[in-house]
């Protein structure tokens, strides 16, 4: 399947692995920017349903803990003041959570701000960005805006990051975006393989920084997966991004953070600081850091069960999902993602956008509640019963 998939790419492997042309980068990147418009249109198309089922943006379907909501409401009396003290307090609480010092933590307006800051600070016209393709597009979109080179490294046949190819491509990079687990494919790399990759890159490419994105950390169930925070604290050229948007159900509040060596955090903080973070996001994060561990465990279990149910449903019908370690799944639906997406939207369900180079065969589906997934598979059944159009063959 790997070979077929790679051969099926609209661009040659060489053009991915080497610096991408503006056109190729456009293919990869344009969709992120189009997400709002795409889903806006699809919402309208979701006939007969005023509230479409959103399985499109990898959110926690139950939202945040009630204490987070209460804290956000209570903080509104602070709305007239800047949030400097609250930012210091949340920085200290995040540091405590990870057993590090406040100097090792930089808050961001979502981890998006961290991803952009890292791209801004560590890439240049001569030392570009390297990332798997596909990977979460934020860094590549931002590098592209700045006119910095981007190198995309194809995935393996299991749709995991190809660490050997990534290592070769990483030499001379300004920044490697190491998305683990990787969005949109949902697969993850184990701790020992990640450490080996990082050790090799750090030895062979002294000017390269690696940004390890752990947005879906809480949802990983595979044995051997590890956070790279301990390594980042030791090594100024590794930095980890985390977010409250996923398991903590706070995507709309916008808060995430970086953990790293104090020199790296200082460098990033000089470029962009806590100003874009609102009092509401800070109040929410403070409350989220205090929710009982049992609440997080329940969310992890809820997701794992609904994910297993949906993956089994597809596998039983001959549609192969990847080994998802996240709150979404990437499935070979044997037809263009757009056909599937449009068919689902007509029945009130929104699923993920196109993810080149897999847009002719794969769909990304976020995991809702078990009841939502049971409802969704009935729609999937009808949509997939339609013959695939010739283009997918
Ligand atoms: C891998 C990954 N990193 C980062 C983000 C950005 O999330 P946020 O800015 O909400 O923290 C996302 C969002 O979906 C993601 O999938």
C-alpha cells in the first residue's frame, strides 16, 4: 500500500523531500486557511439539521469541566484589567504540573501561538522548516508566509513519520516540526525512537531546533509513548508544545504553552509574549489545572471507547483506519475525501477537510461521544454504499 500510495502522489517524492516549490507548498498548505470557509459552506449544506454534528476539528465533544466554565464566568469582573498577574500565576502552575521552573514555560494563545513563534524565531531564508507531509499545517503555513523554505517528508506505509527520511531531511533545517501524535493521520512514535531521532539530529545538525507537538498527549494509549518535556528542559534545541484545546475541552478559550530550556523559552518569549492571552483563557487554564485526575481519566476512556468502536466499524467493512492515538481517526475510505465529506454534510455530519497527498482516498473523522459515533456510522454506511467515483480508482 505504501508504494501505491507514494506512486499515487501528484508530486514526485523528490519534490516533497527537497525544498518544495511554491505550487507544491500551496497544495499542502492552502486547506488550513480554507477550513473556515469550507466548514461554513458545509454547515449550510447540512440540510435538515440546525446543529450539524461536528466531527471535523478534533475537539472534546463534551467541552470543558464545569469548574472551568465557572472560573471563566467569575473572572469577567477582571475584564477591565490586563492579565499580567494571572499569566504569571498560570505559568507557575503549568511549571508545577510538569515539575519544571516558570522560566521553562511560555504560555500562548492556543498552542498555535507557540507553533508560529517557533517558526518565526527558528526558521530563516537559509534554514527552513522540515515536517512530515501531511502534518498539522500551522508551522508550514507560517514559514510559507515568511518566504522560508519548507521540506515535506512523506510518511511510511503505516502512515507514521518516516524517521530515517526525516533525519536525512533535517540536516541544516532551522526548525523541525515533529508532530507526535501526528495530525491528520493520528499515528504516534514511541519514546525510544523519538529520542534516537532527536539525538541523531542534534548531533548532526547543530543549528536545528526541534519542536515536538504533543497536542494530543492525553489521548495516547500506545505503550512506550513518552513526552519529550524532560529532554526539552535539558536541551535548548528541543521544545515541546502542549494545549488545553483538546482533552481539556477549551479550544475556544485559546490557551496552550511551550515547555523547554530557559534559554529557548526566553528567545521565544522575546518575540511573542503573553499579551494575546485573555483573562478568560487564563482563568480557565487555572481551573483546568485543578480538575480532578478522575475527570481527565474519564475523558481519556470515553475517547478510547468511542475511537475503538468507530475504528472497528470501519475495519469490519474493509476500510482501513490508521492506528489512531488521538481523538480523531484517518481512514482509507477508497474514494475522494470530498465525496465522503459532501455526502456526510448532506446528512448533517461534518468531517475533516482534504489532506494532500491523501485527499483521493482518506478522510479524517473526529471522535464524538459514543452516541454520536453510533449515529454517525449509520450515515457513513449510507454514504459509503454509494459507488466511489472513477477518480478514486
Ligand atoms: C497537532 C496540533 N497542534 C496544534 C494545534 C493547535 O491547537 P490550539 O491552537 O487550539 O492549541 C492543533 C489543532 O488542531 C493540532 O492538531
